[in-house]
C-alpha cells in the first residue's frame, strides 16, 4: 500500500490508475498509448462506465487490436447495438 498526498492510503493499482488518468488529462497524445491499461485498472476498481469509455477510445485508435475487443465485448454484450458492431469487427479479422 502507498500513501498519496493528504495521507490517503491506496493500493498499487489505484496509484497506477490515478497516474494514468493524470497523464491522459495533461498529455492526451502520449496518454492514449495507455488507454487499454487504464480501462483495465478502472474495471478492477469497479468503475465500469469509465472502463467502457476508455476501452472504446482505445478501439477507435486501434481498431485491429484483438485484446481491446476481448476486453470490451463482455462489458457491452448486453447492449444489442454495440454487440453487433463488435461482432462485425471481429469477423473482418
């Protein structure tokens, strides 16, 4: 466990998540390289909406990345419109 400013105790994943979020906010072009990792960390922190949002951004930048599709599909499979889109992308590979 780590201590953040203000004496807040946190885990390594939380520190990484906050660091990547800050990096994305202050340097979007450089931070985009870590969108999938940020989405994974957000999911582990049970922030599903942010995980889906960053997963979608990752796939818009890297449409042929299978690991991104494998990450995002289970999160959106209940939405029929999004499921159809991701299945079409997978069929193109």
